[in-house]
């Protein structure tokens, strides 16, 4: 039976900015293993983020209006007020 470490909690040692830099480096030709070592990000994390399975979560419902439509509506409301 494999040994199980008790009271082990993984703590993330990188932030989204470093992750974005690592992904950019990989897209520019750096090997995943080298990027993982340089930016201190697990290689599996980089592989997952680069895969098609990963979708950045969004909070709340989708917007109905585009930014341009919102600005136009805002101007109209201010004009009639």
C-alpha cells in the first residue's frame, strides 16, 4: 500500500501573472519543462492550461449589451435626465 502523507496541504507558489509569462514563453518556443523550472510552476499545470480542456471560469451571467451599446445607452439616459 502506498504511503500517504497526513496533514499535507499544497500551497500554490505562483500567481496568474507568472503563469501568463510562462505560457507566453512556451508559445514563443521555450520547452514546457524549461518554462516550468524557470517560473517555478508545475509542468502539469502548464500542460493543462495549454490544452483545449481549460476554460477560464467566468462569474455571473453573460452580458446582453456590448460595451459600445452600454455607452450609447448611458449617453441617452444622461441626455433625457
